[in-house]
């Protein structure tokens, strides 16, 4: 699609000053996005950041299940809709950033919606698209076939129940079996599918039949003659023979290392960049690719170095590989650093003691995470472990024939579980970097400590991971990411509930910032040091506080952080709510268990007020992800019923609700102060800040799909108009329920960034400012380019209990300064914090003549 924009050498590199993430789907499409463009322009963003725009599976609510790389999603409005959105953006001075999904495609229902996958099913290894996917055609269990585990019961039972049919395509279309609209375009082996062709139907599923194999009198024989094995969905747990996105069998992984695959799947997006329609890219899950560094280099070459960020989860002090041709990450490391600022270090022991009291054992995050990773390797990721084991066994028999499949599997299981990062970037054709080597070596050392009897096998795994055949090197790393994601993000985070504000993507719930009084370092030091490094190394990285993947919104985390300042009061209310709720448990079995109840209480405190329906949906997801009492694959209806009954009864219990509301009322304003402080820090720190849809007002959303609920942009537009465009000479808004205070912070900071990009971009300095006085530890401040000063409070409950700012001062840079949030002016030099923060909880000063 071209809009007549500059191409080739005429195009200059555009870097966003900020982005605003929109989740597109059938109910909020390009037209709906175009309607709110004037609001977003007034808000101050420079770019709309769109979820994937290519054609996805029918009815997709997120777009990550792409079925056609050469077509803009018709459900979103197609080429015409995107063109109109682009025009609206250009009129308003905004650009577009789009989400790219290189790792996988979707197996939709019906399967006709993905012509590429249809071709593979119909023609097997002879399909021109067979090399697109990482399929093990030589699999011992399914030689020459790709597994299709979609049946609701074993195949024999489905056949006995006449649930599967062999029908002609014309008959299928007439009877409405599946959605055969456009059926003549499927089947890439032939340009068309004529009326003599056959298909297999199973409810809404439609599957191809290889030419010449249809036998209407022998359905079982026809199925056996296909290039796929139709089977019970549980079979995937042991025999799946294609790589996928994590444990999702309907998202088969793509082989972007194949240049033809890269070209075909990126052609349209690259054209959009070259036409000037798209000015930035967000790359989804690069860790799933065979060689992320090579992929990013190729993409950069093709797009002329367009601004690009990657969804890379950095753990601890891990850094983004310097050789990557991108501008940084999507910002989870910034999110977690900011969260830690608002946790009282003195609460480490009492919070741990409370959790031990609730759960009956001392909290041990490392053990919880390790066990969760072992659990997913034994269950949902078993096919990946088995395939990797087979590769290791092949190599072992070259010169270590005494090693067994069982021993190698045990060794691999422990090495993978011992990884503390999502991936070590060992190039399949190069020498590992020191950092990559250290990740592999550390994981192997941990595995030897845990299972010393398998030291020989672990030695082999270490050799293979660092310099073995390319297939092992790549597949080993492609397995590490899913183990971390499914084991930690989607299991351990739901099992370990000491303080769920820390249970965020890239976070470490076991690394509570416990600095004792008088310690020379603190979370503030960590924050400043990280920002100095970011300004120097990745100044254009994205920063964020909430995304479509966060477990809880920024406002929920900000309120929960207050609990760390009130460990005694928090313990009292937990005990009180526990007693009040006990009468609603399943007395015979004690369900829900204390861990789950404690998780629930934190959710209620963090998100209140919240409907029972939203709580039920969240808690069901939480316990299924935890996989302790129930799971997605093995649901326990009795346990889940006890949980939902407890939720409903507790939220209808006036005593329970009164106790809950009474406590929440004491921390709401404190949580909002934390939220304003966190948001201003993110908007002014090094990097390109993103605002997730709706987060410019108070929003207490939980994990998806809760955080993808419709946003009331009419309310936001009206409120923004009431705030006006100039610094307010009158008193700024209070921290009331409208969220105007947060909207003020977001809009003023974004507008300053857009008007003065030189104050925040590459080369813009970052200098910490340190307060002096009795409440100095409660302040975080810094200056950007010596032209912007950010001042925010932290640990606000302790500040209040300690008597406020009193004699605390801050040395401002010389000159005259305007607070864009209140309209007040200040002179440089020593300033009393009490005066800086007199009218509003946070301050953003800009230099004025």
C-alpha cells in the first residue's frame, strides 16, 4: 500500500517522541482508531503504536495469530481502512508504529483461512511451503506426517460417533461445514480447488485431502493416507512434531532463517515502511527465532534502519546484545525498576513472615521457579524436551555411546530449568560471546549441583550448546525461552504470592529491594545508574508501565506497593478478611486453599472496586496457570466451583466487603501518588515512553483479557478538553476518581517531549539530583539536558507518618524554571521540596527565559 509518501533515499529516519498502544480487533478497527486521532494528538503522543495489522485468524482479538502475510486484515478495515487511518494521522502530525509477528503463524478454524498451512497439510513435504515450518517429518511416532491434535476425544471414538466426515468441497459449502468462503483460493499446490476435490470436516474444522486419496467407503483409510495425523488434542503432549509458540499448538513456528520465508512474510510490512506509511516496528518474541541478530540485521537492511524495538525480556543485570540492529526493548526492565522504587525495604522480613504464616512454609522463590520450570518440561513442553534429547543422543553416539536417552533427558531437563535468562545468544556459526557462554556455563553448573550423577551427560550438553551442530545450538536456545515463559511467567508467578506487585514480566519476586537502614545503596541508586546506562547505550529504547501482557496494570501495582509501607496493618487486614471469608470455603476440603485466598485478597485490594465477574475470570485463570489444583488441560471442576463460590459469597458478604473497603480507603490516595510518580518518571527518563490504551486515567486492570476491555475515549476527550492546553494558573486537579490528575501528568509530559525532543533523545544528558534533609530518602529527582527537572516522592506513607518534607531541600540547576503541572515558577539553586510539591504530588520543571 502506498500513500504517495517518500521512498528510498528520500525517506529520513523518524524516531517517536512517545507512542500510544492500541489493541485492534473487529470491534475496534482502523476506522475507530482514526476517530480518536485528534484526541491522541492533543494528548501529546507522536505515534500510534498498533497491534498486528496483517490478516489474522477469524475473530482474533489480538492479531498475533496471522494467517496471511500479504494482506492487511479485512476485519480491521483492510487496505482502505489503513489508508484512511494513515491520512488521519498525517493531518494530525502523527506517525504509525506496528507490531510484527515473525515467530509464528496460526492454524485457524477452519483451516482454509491459512492457505500456506493448508498447502502443507495437503501436500506434505512436497508443498512449496513445507520449509516455512519447523516440522520433524522423520519423527519416529509420525513419519511423513504432521500432527493435527484437534479432536475432542480419541480418533476411534470420533469415528464411532460420526463426528468426522469426508465430503466434496461443493457439498461442504452447501451444508455450511466450516467457512468455505473463498475456498477456490486454498490449496497452494493447485491454483484452484475444483468440485471433484474432497475435504475432511470435524465440526467447524475443515482439512484437505491429498489428491487421489479420497475413498468415500473407507474414512479411516482416507485419514491414514493423509500427510497429517488427525488425533485427540492430548496427543500433542507427547508426540507433537512441529515447533510452536510456547505451548500453543495452533501457532506453528516459522523458519525466518530461510531467506525466502523472510521475504514472503515481511514483503508487505517492508513496503509499508518504504512508502512512509509505517515509521516504526515492534518485533514480537525475537527469542523464538533461530538467529535474532541475523534477523534484525536483515530487517534493518530492508527497511533502511527504521526505528525498531524488540520484545526482549531482560532478567536481572542482563543486557541487550550490542550487535543487534535495533533501538532497544519494549521496556519491561524500566517497568520493574520503577516498581522497586516504591517498595519499603524494611518490609522484606514482615512480608516474608506474613506469607509464611499464610502458606505454612517459608517463602522460597528460587525453589518455586525451579520446580515450575521442571513441571512444564514434564508436561506442556515435553515434546520440545524429547526432540532436543533425540538430537543430543545422536551426537552422543558419535563418541560417547555409553550415554543413554534417559540420562541425557534428565541432564537437559535440569540444564534448561537452571537457566536464569530467556536465552543465551550463541550464533550457530560463531564463537559464543563471554556473556552467552556464562549463561550456559552457569546453568550447567547448577544442573551438576542438583544431579551430580549426570555430570557426564551435562558436560556433553554444555559442549553441544556452546559449539555443537547448528541444529542443536539453535533448538536448545529456542527451548530456553518457552521454559522461562511457561515456567516462570505463566506458572511460578501464579504460585508465589508474597507481594504480587513484583510478579511482572521480567521481574524477580524473590529479589525484594531489602536495603537495611544506613546502607550506601538503595533502589534509587539502582534506578539512576540504570538510567545513566540507558542514556548512553540505548537512548531510543521503549519504556512502559503497562502492556497487553502485564499481569496487573500500573495503578494496581502502585496501590499494592503501599502495602510494603504498612506491613502490620496489612497483616491485620489479611487475617481479618481470612476469618470473614472462611465461612464461605468448602469446609470438607478446605477450598480454596490459603495461598489462593491470599492472592485473591491482594487482587481485591489492588483493583477495588471491581465486579465479581472480573474477579472470577481472573482467579480462574490464575489457578489454572498455577497448575497446582487445576489447570487448563486438566481442570478440576470441584476446585474451581469452590473458588468461584467463595468469590461470589465473599463479595456479597457485607462484613467482608466493609472490611475490604475500609482498608482500601486508607491507601487509595497513597496509591495514586505512587502512580503519578511512576508515570512521570517513565515519561521523562531515558527512552521513548509508551502509554498503553486507557492508562492515562486511573485504570485497575488485571491480566488479559481484563486489560483489553473497551476504553472510553469520549470520557478522556472531554476531560482533556477541560484541562486545557496551557500550564494551569489555578490549582491543578485533585486525586479524585476522575483521573484528571493522571491525565494532566501524561498530557503535559508528552507535549513537552514532542515540542522539545532534543531534551530527551540521543545526546540528552541525564543527571541525578539528590535531596538533603530529614526526608531525603523519600525523593527521586533528575534533570534531562539541564533543561527539564523531574521531582517525585516515594514511600509516601512513611513520608506522611514522618511529618512530611520539613527541612528537605533539592538543589535545582541555575536559571528560571516553570512547573508545567501547576504553572508556578521557581528559581534555580536550593529549593525546599515542601514548596516544590505544595500544589501537586509531582513536579515537572522546564527551563524558561
